[in-house]
C-alpha cells in the first residue's frame, strides 16, 4: 500500500486534485452544497526529517493558497501517510485536524482529540486500506483502459504522426525537401495544381527531421490529453485540425504575398499552437482554476516559441501565431455551440 493509492481513491470518489508547490503533498477538493472540503495528504515516508516546525510551515503555505480562492465555507483535514506512525504522532500537535494512515499495517488511526469523521473521507480511506493486492492490480488495469479511452484521439494522432514519419524516412528522407513535397508538404510553387488543397491537411502530418517531430509530439501528448478530456473528442479534433488548416492558410498567403514562391512548409505546429489557444480559452472560461495550468505557463510557452523564431529563421512563425488565434476562436465557437462533451 502506498500514499498514491490513497490519493487515487479520493480522486476516484470525485475529489479534485489541486496543484501545489511541493513534492509528496497532495491537496484534494470536494465541493458539497455550501462547503468546500479540503483533504491534504502527506507522504511522510518521503518527507525526510519532517519536524513539527517544518510541517506547520508547509500547512501555512497550503492554507494560504487555498484561502486565496473565493471558496465557500472551508473545512480542512490533514492525512499523514506513513510506515512509522509513532514517528509521525508528534505532528498531530500542530493546528488543524489530523489523521494518520499506517500504510504498513493498513489501518487508520484517529486519536481522541481529533475529528472522528470528515465528509466521506473515513469511508474512502477504509475502502483503500481494505483492498487486496489483486484489487490494486485490477484497479491499475482499469485505470490504463480508462486513460486510453479518455485520450484515444491524442494517442491516435501521436501514433499516426510517428508512422507517417517512419514511412517518409524509409522511402526517402524527411530532410529531403523534394521528397517531402511529393509526400504532401505544402509547397508554394505547387499552388494551382489540381487538388492542391489536400496539402493544407496532409502537411500537418509531415515533419522535417526527428527534432521537429519530437518537439511537436511532446506538446501534443501533454496538452492534447488535457484538452481532449475537457472539450470532448469531437470538439478537440475540430479545434486541432481547424487550427492547423488556419495556420497553413495564413502561411500560404504570407509567403505568396511576400514573393517567396519557393518555400515548403510542413508540421503540426499550427495545430499544436491551436491547442495553446484552446487552453487559454479554458483557463479564461474557468477563471484561472483549471488544474495544473496558468496564464504564466501559457505565456512562457509563447515566449519560448517567439525566441525559437528569432534564433531559427526556418521556423514558420506565421503558422504558430495563426494556429494559436485560430484555436482560441474555434474553442469559443465550439463552446458557444455546446459541442464539448464535458465541462472543464
């Protein structure tokens, strides 16, 4: 039995996991009627030399963060998970309510001077402690299945990009511009040919070299799973491909009007930056409370992209910016049309 098993059980029972600046500390939120129940889980096995002073300092920081939000009436419980409950017992002298979970003996310890019950936390912890090894294995298997189902589009896009990259590499080279054009890259001097429009779509799955592929797929894997779960599959795919095509169209007009008819572009950058726009929309929609994301993180990604464009003139910044704007606008439209399957 590990601390993470306790945390996952709370999440399974409907608690939301908040992001805190600290390792081995999890903050779980439950909103019930006019109250907000906060369960703070400490992994004492990894918090070495956790003195009462250090423990109180961590709790003050967490409490300050929680109260910075305009939640309704807040109730807080601190759950100390450890293999050595005797070494942790002195910590319950700190302010607030404390329970100890003995992971080694798989038992919940509630001392006389502590709260005997807290929403449904006691039942959740006891269910976790009563699980057998077979139950845990089955639960992890179900979690993997659930993850694949919730992220099927993101996983599919990543695999398709990798397969296409390998096929292009085998049949020629992803660094060979002429071969990339033959495979469907967006080439300015091919505009006007019969059915050339398909390149606006096909070029999204082509990448110049492994570094180009890796950087785009990394962002796709991280942000894609986030957005897909919050927007739903249909809205996610509509936003992703829509932003990619918008980025390619913007690039097309920019290079043609600039007289650069020999330019060849490819990559999922427009679609990837469309996801950044979608994340910004979700953060604004949820008033900055989208778990794990903030305006600052979005700004850092955009600044890094801008810096990349300054040091590498080969980066198609037009597709980046147009894709970002396109993803943001499409997310607003999709939200207005109520096409998202889930709430963020």
